[in-house]
């Protein structure tokens, strides 16, 4: 009799595979880091007794792939609520960039671990990060047991981490080499934006990404003022500018993509660029509403992200899904756009595809890594269930997630984190926040 490490039973399995198969009362068998068997209710009767070191009873809940947070600045969990209700450029230039000048590795490690706790507790098993001191982000994600794509933010002005930009490219290349082959951590090359990065920097970053076969990630067309600034400086629209530099391609992930005309969307589609949609951050900063249905009509891969806690202010992808669906319905005055299944795929397999990870995660399929969550549906706001996708997108919240498995490891059981000492990290986060308050007050900004 075959022995498994973990078996998940008695749940409705949303595979999010190519056929969107749904298995009522199915069973998932995990050995090591891999999903080795998926057994339907009918097949289970013929299997006899299945043995495992750990059996998780889903109690009639919903079992689905762990959610993929396609765009974060994880350590900014320690800036949650700092300088709310301001325009993007004022928020960045007058508050965030000054506060970041005093960052150190321990601040980033602490903030990332706090973010990992929040993400695991709300159903995310994978995240993509852009920030400073990303070696610490990678370490924190590994220690938390989360899957992550991380990259050091690159821009023309000196960084509190690496100093001048030449060292930033070296730092990134060193990261790629140090984390090569890690089962959880992948490294990307991440220039900040077109308005903070010169053409030479963008080209160098792109060459580095292509040389190492990794993703190139950048904020693009987030605000109307950014588009105007790029056009005034280079005489081109953002994706037109990127095309002229040779940056467009399937290795590129463009975050936000709010302000796009027909030509820009065609450039994205023709070059198979990946897009990450961040609706709550775009709303809070009044950046606008990205034309996601139009992108999906062009078969563009679109994932979902929360952005950082300073511009959202949470990392809950369930609320992000709800907002992503409803925002487009009201924008287009059409209740049929952005249906629940489409949005659920954005938060799972499409997000994984955008990050270049769909061969290992984003769906529940035999041979893929075991990145799985169990949602407890035995709650008033999740009763009754006519459509599992609708109940998850429009009714569920992050705190409905009961169990989380990442890479075959049970990282949360019955709402209790098994990889993070939550009390300890929250105490440490509170200490770091006191330092932020002192720095910002000394700058007469708070």
C-alpha cells in the first residue's frame, strides 16, 4: 500500500486546470513536495484505505490552489497607514522615499515576515516582490515557507542598500546566482519605472534578465501624469518607449497598466507581455481603472496583486478578487464582465503563468508542487453555495482560509501558523514602527 505524507479529503476541489475541473468530495495525495494523486469520489471507493502521516479533513469546505499575489512590496507592511489619502507622486516623493532612506536589512526582514504571516493567513502561497534589501526578503520568505519571486528595486538615484546603480545591477546578479535552484525562491530583475530609470538602465536591466533567463518586472502606466511625463521626456507612450528599447517580450511583467490606448494594448498583446492588475491600490491612490476586460479579450496573461500595504492597505487577495470583479462591472456598466471564474483564475493559474511558475504551481494537478489551501465554508456568509467560484470571489475573505500547504509543507493548520512566531514578529514590527514615526516626525512630514 502506497504511503503518502499528506492526504486532503472531504472537500470540493477546484483544480483551476485547463478544463477547470471541479471534484466533489475528492481526495488529494501529497508525497514530499508534490501532488502525486488526485482521486475523485467515484474512484475513492475502489481505492480502499489510503495511508498518510497527516490527514486533513476539509469538512466539506473548498480546496483550491494557493493564491498568487503577483505584485507586492512586502516589507512595506511596516508602512501600513503611513501618509494615507495622498496622490501617488506626493506619497512617493514626500513620504515613502524619505522614509526608505533609513532602511536596513533587519527592517526589511521583519516587514517581510509580517507580510508573509498576513499572506499565509489569507490564502496566498506565492508572492512577487519588488523592494530594497531583497536578500532579506528572500530569507524571510524561505523561513516562512512561502514561494516567492523577488528582485531588488533599481532606479537612477542611489539606493540605501547598494549605493550607485552600477552596484545595483551587480547586487541583482549576485542574488540570481546565490538563489539559483532554490525550491521556493526565484530572482527577477526589477527596475522601478520609466520615470525613475534612464533608458540605459532599462536596457542594462533587460540584458541581465535575458542573460539569466529570468523575469523583468517594472511599474508601467500607473498614472496619467506618468504617461504624460514619459511622453514629454521621450516623445513616446510607455510601451512604445519600452518597444524602442527592445524590452517587450514574454519575459516582461508590467505592473498596473492603468492608462493604455488601443495601440499600447496591441503592443502588449503582440509581444506577449504579462500584466499584473492591482485594483485596490489603483483606487486608493486614484490612479484610475485598468482596462482589464480589453486586455483579456486580446489573450493577454493577467494576474492579480495587492501592491504594498502602504497603498492598499492589506494583502488579502480575496478582497482583491471581489474588487477586481466589481470595479470592471461598474466601469463598463455590464454585470457579465469579469465573471468569478475569470477572476479566480487571475488569482491562481494566470498569476502563476505571469510569474513563469505555471509549470509548478497555480493549479491542482498531479506532478505539480503541493501549494494548496482549504477554505472553511461552514459559516453564515458562505452559506448556501450554488457556485464555488462565486462564493469565493464575492463572499469569502482571507480569514476563511483554514489550512495552507506550500511545497508539500503544512504552514498553517486550523488558522495557526506553523512557520512563524506571530506574537514575536508583531512585537518586533511594533518596535520598527516607532522608529519610522521618529524619522518621519524629524522630517516634519507627520
